[in-house]
């Protein structure tokens, strides 16, 4: 996820996380439409789709005609934000940060670091 933090610590923009559980309804709709989609499975927070003898990680999609025919997609979400103003910060991080802190909390920490002169 990436966020845009204002000089005052307010989160002005945040990208959307794509989690397998959020995509579940898309898989169900594809199955109802007669597509050969597979429902994601989960074990210890690891999501995958079994296709033949292979397991494809849903959140780390592999592209290709066979994988996409099963509902796996890797289309990027692209957003344009206004020009950065003085004091704005862009934070891009992996799930390691976002599973432990939300966007607003990160914005507050950025503001605290600025106030402390760090």
C-alpha cells in the first residue's frame, strides 16, 4: 500500500489493498457465470488457488492465459494525485507494515517525527 501524508499528518490518499478475501465475490460471480474459476483457499493466512498439481498464490498473481482463465489477475490499479506540496510525504510499504499499523497511525507517526526534527 502507498499513502500520501500532508504536512499536518493527515492521510490525503491511500491505495487499495487487494486481499484474497476481498476478491472472493469476484470468483463466486465467475463461477455462477459458468467460468472455470477456482475459489481461493486459506491456511494460516496463506491464500492460494489449486490448479492441477500447482498452487498459485492469489495475492501474488502469475499472468498467463491458463492462470487468468481460472480467475487470477494481475491488473495494476493506477492513480494520479495532485502535485506534492511542501511537507507532504509518500509512504510505500509492504504488508509487513500494513498488517501491524493502519494508514492514519502511520500518518501520525510521520507528523511526530517531523515535529521531533527527525
